[in-house]
C-alpha cells in the first residue's frame, strides 16, 4: 500500500493562493487524486493526475484555478490553488491509485488516502 503525507494547508484570504503537497512512499503510484470535503457536505472530486503521462482532469468547480503537478524524483504531487474563494474552504485529501486502469479513475479505485489538510478561505 502507498503511504501519503499531506502538507501545505492553512488560512488564506479570498483571491489568494496556496500549494498543497502530497508525498508518497511505499508502493508505486499510478494516479494521484485530490478530493475535498467541506463541513456538512459530501466528498468532492478536485482533480487527478496520471503519474506516468501527467495527464490531468479537474472538477468543474476548480477548472482554471487549480493545477495538479507531480515531481517524480521526489515522489510528490502538488495541488496549486489560485484565486481561492470561500467555497473552497474544506479539508483536502490526496489519494493514490496503485495500478493503471480506466481513465479517469473512479473514486472507489483510490486505495490509499492522506490524513487531510485544512484549507480555510476568509472573506
């Protein structure tokens, strides 16, 4: 199984930026996804990156504002968040799929999850 360690959350003002990191260890990562969950709401898909091809897919609510990248040498994925809005406030999770399968991956195919990091956007 892949172990994931997230970092980079915090408090930011509307319009600001944050970058989250997700360091992977253990088994090989095929795809790395980002999800978020706001208080009282269900988990929302933010985006995913293919580790091999760096192809990305984003959720509609973050398209054009968020960017996912990865550094294979550091075995780390990043979520760059720009032009943040209050509705982006949530706990953000990274998740890994350890095999190549259908694209984009279904949420149920992510077998390893990070501990989550809080992002709060103040107005």
